[in-house]
């Protein structure tokens, strides 16, 4: 087992899960905690490489506790310097409790955690009282030493366009397969795919290869394509990108069929192999419904913000990352934010400039004139709605241009 996989699966087994944060962070508060932990506990490392945090502060600031990356562990107590442990060198860990009697005959118990390292001096963590944290850390490290075969840290903030051409092509081929699998391609589906391709700004070579694939009667096996994704995408970023892919599959489907698509065996097979849950699917569908409502009902920014705050809470409970809406890197913030804040999520997309802006395609408003009419209303006063519409127009133009080629 790889180290990051072990950490994610076992950290709550040993530490109080109410104080554990497994990345990626889903809210602004969690993101702030990750940044604090990187700076105060982990000696200023890149926050993108943090796999999990055990926060021991009373207020949940993330400035004390344990930071886990795939390769290292950082431990910090209040008013003490951080201790750095190379996970690849951990051989054995021993937890000891010692009875101490002072000059007045009063007894107390102190504890030590002795971490034995390969080709390095032992590390000793000492507390003048018994603490569950040190014992839990010892048990955790002993199991890690026995179960982990490879210690590797990966970037948890990789977006699709950061990945290899092979990964991008596999991603888009899976979307293409999904659209073609029933033997018929509806106009809305094709425009969605074309907008996704156009928004990614593919180079000529990738564009030509994908165009040939779209026009071919042959389809590559999804299992093989998913294997390519798992090989080419860093482990720490796989969950978000895989969620983003499933979200894109949903968004190529006409809005009125969203509830039906989740029951399709072809869709369910891909969903299962990518490890995306039904609860996460619910979040993606709700997100698209909200986009549609923002546009059709002309909600105010205050109303839209409240909707997104509610969605963030639902997403957190479902283990769905709102950042999955921006894995391709095309993220447009309603107030200039880039991937941060609930307002920014209103215009984030996994698929090109505005694939997540399903309020256009899914509402059946695929014609440019229909979009233009909505966006030119004299009563328009919503920054979020303006941004949704502008990006939907760009995406629609890209899709239409691609359809003509």
C-alpha cells in the first residue's frame, strides 16, 4: 500500500475524527487550517502536499498538532519547535510510561514515544503527563511501518490541464464514450462535449486525435482509459478529478434526464470504478439545479451566496469536493476570487469555460439568442448571474464553432 492511501484510510482509526481533516479542504475554514498547519506545524511546506491534519488546538486553528504528508510527519506541541519524521525510515515505535516520584514523595506518570529510524538517531517525544495523542501516534506509525510499501507525496491540487496529454485524452474519451454508448448523440450532448473540448484549449495534436476518435465507430474500453487516469494523475488529486469527470458525464445529459442517468448501468459502472458515491452524485445534480435557478429566477447575490453555503455543507457531509467543479483549471470567481469562497463555486467548471454552468444547456436554452436575451435584461442586477450567462455564451460559441468543423 502507498503511504497516502494508508494515511487517508487509517488516520481516523487512531485519532479523534472530529479533529482530523483529510484533504482536500472543502470550505474556506478548512483551507485556512491547511495553510496554518503548513506554516506553523510543517515548517512552511507547500500546503498542496498535505494529506491529513490532526488538530490539537482548542479553537481548531491548525497551528498545533500533527501534519501528515505521504513522505513525512510533522509533530508540534504548544511553544515547542516542530519535530519532523521521515516516514520511509520508521522501523519501530515504542510507547513508554514512567512513574516519577518527586522529593516530597508525590507520584506522577510521564510518557515517552521512542521512534526508531533506519540509519538515523532515534527520535524521542516526551510529555510530563499521560496523553492519548502520543500513544495513538505510536500505534499509527507501527502499523504504517508494517503496511506501507512505498512512501510518496503527491500534489493534491493538480488540475486536469496540469496532467499529461495521455490523461487529458483518456478523460475526454470517457466523456465521448458516454455520449456515444447508446448509439445516438443529441445536439445538446454534442454541444456540451464540444464546449468541454474548446474550453480546455487543447493543442492541435490532441484536438485532431480526439476529433478522429469522436468520428470513429470504435470506442476504447473504459477500464483501460480509467487505468490510464489512475496511472497518470497524482494519487492526491485523483478523488477531485474523478468526481469532476463524473460531474461532466452528468452535465452532458439533458437536464430533465439527470435523475434517470444515475440509474443507467453504463453510467453506474463508470461511477463505481471511479469511486464516486451516490451522495456525491446528489451534490453535483443539486449544483446544476442551483445554477438553473440562479438564472431563471433571477436570484440576488445574497440569495445565491446562501444557496452555495448550503451546498457546501451538503457537499462536506457527502465527501464531495466543491473544488471538483474546477479541476480543469478554468475557474471564474464571481468577485475575482479564484477557486476560493462559496461565490466562486457558482461559476466553477470541470469541463471548459462553463460546463458546470448547466443552467443554460440543462434548461434547454442552447441557442445563442436565448442566452443573449436573458443576459441583456434591464433588471439584471446579479453579478453571479451575469458571470454564469457570459461564460455560458462563450462555451456555447466554442461548441457551435467546433460542430461546424
